[in-house]
C-alpha cells in the first residue's frame, strides 16, 4: 500500500523540526533555579518513559505515518487510556523538558512548533481512525488528545 502524500508531508515536517531542534543556538538562553532545572529534566524523563511504553503497546502497528497500519487494532488501554496520542505527548514532554533543562528559548520555540505540528497531525490521523474504528468516537469523547481528561473520572 502506498503512503499518502499528506502522511509523507507530516513526517517530513516532524523530522525537519526535530533536526532543527538539535541545532545548537545560543540565542534566547535563560537561567533557572535548580528546582526548575530539575523539573525540566523530570518532564523529559517522563516523556521518554511514555514514548517507550506506547512503542511497546503498539508493537507491529507502530508507524511514523498518521495512516493506520493495515490490520491494526484500536488500543485504548495502558498509556492509551490516558491520552489518544501518548507518543506525541512523550515527545512534547521531552522537547519542552530538555529545553527548560538547558535554558534554551530557541529550543522552547521549536518545541512549541512541534506541539502545533502534532496537533494538526493528530487531527488528520483521527479522521482516518474514525473511518476504520467506529468505536473511536466514544474513545475520543472520553480520552484527551495529549493529556488526560479528568472530567467524569473517579
């Protein structure tokens, strides 16, 4: 099955932003207290763990492209019970966390752009998921895009 052009564009933009994030730019450097410095590192570690857990859960259904893998099943348990896109959440946590830890305003800006890209990529992905999984409507209603929904949870 050929990969749709829109999928390739999203992945290319994602790779580009990630590469740009790694460019060492000294502009907009800021100093933080040790507590905030540590908090940034903590966010990055949480993000890394989220990504690993989601990778394990997706297993053979893992793909960088938004289009679902043929024969994939809808996963709504584990880390997917808290966020519909835990890999994006983890990458966002890592990008912002390391940006804070390093005190880099430049990396914070790229992290924000990455967040926006993931927002639009996930919207596109969800349109495709709704076509394949009718139960996605219920899952979407009860589970946050990147962060947990606490309304109605006990």
